[in-house]
C-alpha cells in the first residue's frame, strides 16, 4: 500500500521522468480535480506506452482523492480502469504491438519473487505497486489513467478482445475483474447454483451479469434500496430481489443460497446475510464495511459456512474475464463524460447517483484541458 500518512510528491520525483503528459489531479482533501502537467518514463525494454482513450471512475478514486483512507500522496492522479491503444513497445516486448487495444487495471508492479507472484496471484503480493497513489520501484509516485498517456510494464497490461468496446469495457478492469475472480474461484454461479449479490452498484450490476452468464440457476439481488427492485428484475435480469431491511423477505430467503457476493461497503453486521446461505455456503466480501464486522462463530460453525474476502484479480484472471465478457456480450453499464465533467461526476458518485459507472472520454476531451494550464 501507499504510505499511511498524507504526503506530497516532490518536484524531484516528478523530474525523474522525461516524458510529458497531461492529467487531472487532486491537490488536497477537498478532492477537487484540476489539470496538471505530469511526467512519464520513457518506454523501457519491457514497457508498453499507451494512449489513454477511456478511464473508468471507481469509488476508490473518490476515497483516495478525499484522503478518506489516510494514504493520499498529493497531487493524486486517479484512475485504474484504463483503456487505450498501444503507441510504442520496448525491445523485449513480444505480446503487444503499436495499434493494439489494451488495458491497465489496479496494479503496475509487484516483487515478482514471492510465493503469491510465483503462484500467479500477484494481486496478493505484499510489495504490490498500485496504478496510482503508490511508490514505484524507482521511488516515483504512480499516476493513474485520468491522463492522456501511461507507460506500464507489459506484464501488467491486458488485451481487449475485438468484440469488447473500450468505453463499456474499461470498468471491467476493476469492477469486472474484482467480481469475476472470486466467483470463479469459489464456484459461485456455476450451473445449478443460487447466487446472492449484495449491493447493486458498479460491482454488483456486473456480478449479476457474470452469474447469469456462468449459468447460475437463480440470481438474487439483496439491497437496502427498495427502488432497486425493478432495476434488478426488469433491467438486469435478476431472478429475485430481497430487501434486506424487510425481515419477512429475509426470512423467506433464509437457507436458500449456495453463495453470496457482497459488493456493499456498509455491511458491518453480516449475520442476516449468512443466514441466507445453505449449509456449506460461502459469502465473499468485496466491499469494505465502514465499521468493524460483527459475526458469531456459531453461525459459521453450525452450518459449515465460510466467510472470506477477495481483492482485485491476477493479470491472468483479468485477461480471462475480458475474454469471457467478449464471448458472452457482457459489459458495464456506463455514463460517458468529458474531462470537464469529472468534478460533477464525483459529487454524483458520492450520492450514489450513477448507473453504474462513469467513464471519462479521455481521447476526445482531454485536449481541452491544456488551455486551463
């Protein structure tokens, strides 16, 4: 992770990289984003240079720019749902070429030698370097996809299938990969299963789509918002909806689900959700509750149930997810916005007013930022 205390990137750090780029950055905990000149490294032997065309807005971007996790390294250039086109590759790179459609997700480096890295689970490396707001191996601070150019090690770049558009595919690099990996790993959504999805937001709506594509016998959305019922059933094709604040609905669904994916960030008391599981059912936490969790050991032991967590996805899983999405015609539901609309979008995101992911049209609108510098 990035430092636990607020820090400011020094001018010396920025000067270490010779290539100039344009970005949107937050400079303090107000989270207000404004144009900034940043630097990128020249394309190294193992690197891929990418012209950014689209970048999704993840809720973690909002948390970071407002320093809600107390680790912001200002100025912060967010963005880890990056989709674009290769402009240059290093001499050791054989898997990509100029003109390829590619993406960069949540990480851009790891130690590459630990058990997790060698086992294909580099997303759990203790020395992971995140795409933004993290210190890279050369000591510089990483800058994300709210910019017109990124340079990344080819090991952390994935290919977009031809059938998957970049604008609706960009959010899959975080939201899609984050739900796909644990659902596959734990068998949630395989034919014959009943899967519950807690929360119907950026991650939740994609989880519903993946569960259906996996062949789940039944997909149930569990939400605190009664207004999501019609959306879940009519628009996204869920089979059932349970209002978690309605005791009767929760009781009727008790003991019916093989697995639950929790994408919500405010579920501290998990007992009511564990009660929805069948014996040996699994609940996977993806959202981070805003309070310490409360769980009774008897609830787990009595039904042989499992409560586990999952973070992001490996590069292999991310590529598999993109290929699966293209094969099944899956994508994120997005609102494409211009660079000048980003601050308004952040305000709406804080209120939950988005269906379901904002995506910045970097390629067509970032040039207008230059006049503001």
